[in-house]
């Protein structure tokens, strides 16, 4: 059983695996890791402060609590978006990520889902820091505030999906069919109302993610992919640790016909995405929808 579980984890974490599943798995692994660390520190070793120290390495502090808190832990602008302590916190975040993330993967692609998640986390961190440091009332009420959880990144995915496909319908328990634009609107409204509550910093992070999701899709429809620099940086970073491919002999003719020329599949997908930008997803034929779906799985 242990071997089977480890095999499943390795398959899920492979670079060519499903990006949506990997994002969910990363969140779950951090959650489980924190649970185990907490049990060891508080129950076995009886040193709760050690768990608090580990937890503090992952959550995002505010500048209000001291510049050194953030400057000495710059990675927390990303790690906070994979960190949860409460079970229902991670449960609802991962359910929303799964439902709406599938739409982004299907109608755009997996790389753009990852871009949305990471950019949403960064935008959420920025909005949180601005809110806690530029609004005196918030700085006074929450001098030691910290933020954790994927809510800002997930809300970026939700709002992006609703901006791309506003009339797409989900079947909700007790409510029946509901267009996702109204689901996104309710979640954004809840975040706005949260600015006056006890989690104002978290609500600010949610709104930062929501704004990013809307802007990302609008820019994509205008022909600009905000996630492209992030994808290039990741490709460069992973290339540093990848072995150089073995040289292969190729004829001059094959080189001339392939270099700089998109494949037929790539050209078809580009044409379909252009059609979505111009006329919306509903304008696609059944065959075009199937081609886009198959391409998103590659």
C-alpha cells in the first residue's frame, strides 16, 4: 500500500502531469505536513513554540509587524498561498480551485492556470500589504497580522473563469443552475464586506486576486498574456537543472521546414483562441471545442 501511494504521488508530481491536480496536491501536502509537525511539536515534544516557528516561515507577515519580518522571509509572498491550518479552509479553497480551474485548463490551457494561480497569489500579497500599511485604521487594528491560504489565488481563477465564460452554468445544491458570473460576484462582494471584519487583511488579499483574474482575461483577449514572463522565467529556471539533450543529426531540408514554423495543431489552436477572443466560446463549433479540449490535456 505504501509503495502504491508513493507511486501515485510521483505520477502526480511529474512535470507532464495535470497542472490542476498538482496545485491541489501541493496545497494538501503542505497542510498534511503542518498537521504532522504540529502533532510532533505539541504532543510528543511538548514545545508548541517550535510549531509556531515553522508556521511563521510559510505565512505572509505585514510590514506593520516590522520590515525584518518580510525582508527575511521574501518567499512567503508565494508560500502563504499554499498554507492552510483549518480543514474547512483548505477544503473549500480546493473545491473551488478544482471546479473553476477545470474551466481555465479546458478553454485556455494548463500553463495559464498556473500563471493565474501564481499571479493571483502575488496580487493578493500586494493588496494585503498595501491595505495593512497604507490604511491607518487597519494598521492600528491588526499590528501583528499575517495572512495564509489560497483564497486570493483561487479567487483569481474564479473571476478569470467568470470573465472568460460569464454565462457558463454550474448546478448548485438547492439553487439549481447558476451562471458563474453571479457566483464570482457574490464571492467578490463577500470579500468587500470582509474589509470591515476581523480578517480585513485576508479580504484585501482576496480582492487583489479577484482584480488580477479580471485584468488577466481582459489583457489576454487584447492579445497580451500577463503570464508569459512568468512562464519564460520558469522555463529558464528549470532549464538550468535539466540535462542538455543529446545532439541529433537532421537533414538540411527537415531543419528548414520546421524551424520557426508552427505545427498544424498549434496553428489550429491559435485560430480557435482568436475566435474565442473575438466572438466568445459559444461561437465555436463542436469540433473546435473538442480540439481545444484535447490540446488542453497535452
